[in-house]
C-alpha cells in the first residue's frame, strides 16, 4: 500500500493542532521524526510548532515531508475513586483459616484437614 506524503498546512492553520513529519538532518537524509503541537507560525520558509511541554520546534519548509491538522487530544480519563475498603480477611482459628470462614465441621483425611459447613 502506498501513501502520498504531502504538507497540507497553510497560514490559515496557525493556532490549530498539527502533526508534521520531517527530516531533522539534511533534507535528503533518511531518518524522520514527528512533531505534534500547536502551529504558531507558517510561511514559505518554515513552520513553528509549540509542543505540549512548551518547547518551540522550528522546521525548515524544505525538511517537512508531511503535515496536517489533527483533532484535539482526547479528554483525559478520570479513574474512579476507590470505594469503601474491603473487609479484613478472616483470622486463623483453631483449625486454620477454615474456622474464620464459619466452617463448623472438620475431619482429618490422610495429611489433609477437610472443613465444611
């Protein structure tokens, strides 16, 4: 499958959230990287993007491989607050933990102790 890479950003996109794939090295180099943020400036010579952490990234227009406007980030999920604490586990009684679970009958079978209600 082939994808057509193109920079679809103009001055009209300033202030919008964008992603730009670009080559940080020479324009004909292989390695590419992406920058995601708010487009602060766009002209024939470069694009300036402010990332979420506030860093300004200036991308020479000749190094941009692809670029487009993207939707706003998804809303952050809120984790539900913890509910009431779980009840404490039963404490071992005379016959181990079984007594703590309300077992009233027990019998030894070989090397095991059987418990039931």
